[in-house]
C-alpha cells in the first residue's frame, strides 16, 4: 500500500485510488508481557487484553476522530520502512 500510494502521489499511477490508512496499536502494553503469554487463553487474561484494546481505541478516537475519512492517521513509509 505504501508503494502504490507513493506512485499515486508522484502522478505515476493515474487510475490509482489513494487509500486512507489508520492504525490503532498498543505495542508498549504488549511488550510488558513475556513471549509465553501468546499461548495464554485464560479468560481473565483475554478480558484484560480486551480492556487494553478498548482503552486504546477510545484514546485513538479522541485524538483522531476529525481525521476519519479525510486523511490517514499513520505514515506507512515512516512507521514500517
């Protein structure tokens, strides 16, 4: 997607449609858990993860609601490449 977006921005892909990309993440919260937790399917742990996700989504919406449908909220090139 980042590559195609770059081509569109450069005018090299005339028929391309620019996609708006949003990312909600909680990497800092997930890093606190040991790698073995990936196999943890205990209900309390899953409820905790759900709560973390809901809190991050609420925070993200409060910060980015006005951008929805207008601009991407993540720079794919800067974030992942």
